[in-house]
C-alpha cells in the first residue's frame, strides 16, 4: 500500500518511524488547504513560508509527536499559531524600525543643532574683531531686518549700513568657508 492511500492516523504512525514518504504524502494532502488558510491572513509568500515552517516543525518533532484528535485540527492550530507568532514579530519589528527611524531623526536634529551652535560660536568669534555696531548689524540682518530698518534703528545712513555690511560679508566669506569645512567635514 502506498503512503498516499493511508489514513491520516497511519501516516502519523509512519512519520514517527521516520518514513519520509509518509511525511510527503501528509504534506501533499494538507499543503494547499493550509496555504489558503494562511494566505487569507498574511501575504502569499509569507503564507508559503509559514506552511513550510509548520511541516518542518512537525518533521523535527516527529518522534515526540502527540496528536489527540484529527491531524487536520492539529495542523490548522499549528498554522494559526505560526500566523500569530509572525504577526507579533512583524508588529514588534515595525515598532523597532519606527523607533530606529525616530531615534535617527532626533539624532540628526541634535547633530544639526550642535553644528549650528558651533557655527554660530565661530561666527561670534569672527565678529569680535569688529566693534559692537558691526555685530549689531550682522545680528539684525540675521533676524531679517532690511538695510533701511537697520539704518533707522542704529541712527545711521542706509549707505553706511550697506558699506559696513559689504565689508563684513567680504571678511566673513573668506573666514566662514574655512569654518564650514571644519564644522561639517
């Protein structure tokens, strides 16, 4: 009698005795039904992997295999458990990846903040060579004030502000390129 013509119960007994043909017969008998069951709950490729996992687990534990009821009930319960385990791992993996993304984002924000602070310190050091009026002009320009608004606030002509800004920018450009290379590379 071939393994395919055996009852489920006989196949299980043969599997316990290491008969690979009996295992293949049982696999072929239930593979499609388990795949349909799993594919309704997870992606088809994952479903195929889970079906193989169920049967591989059964083969690995064949000598201790205890099936109280029907093999179909055993297999579908094992499949359900594999699906639940997969979903739990998948959820944990997604949470972990999300937390890594969050950490990476916060780290890059922190890194950018540190670089910005270092850049501003370097800028302040460079501005110390000039008087407080020049420093005030740069700070107001960085806050978005126009030459006209700065001139009115400091009681200077717009042309003076333009000239001092041009002079400062020329100096800072020559020095900031070096600072940027130092800070960002």
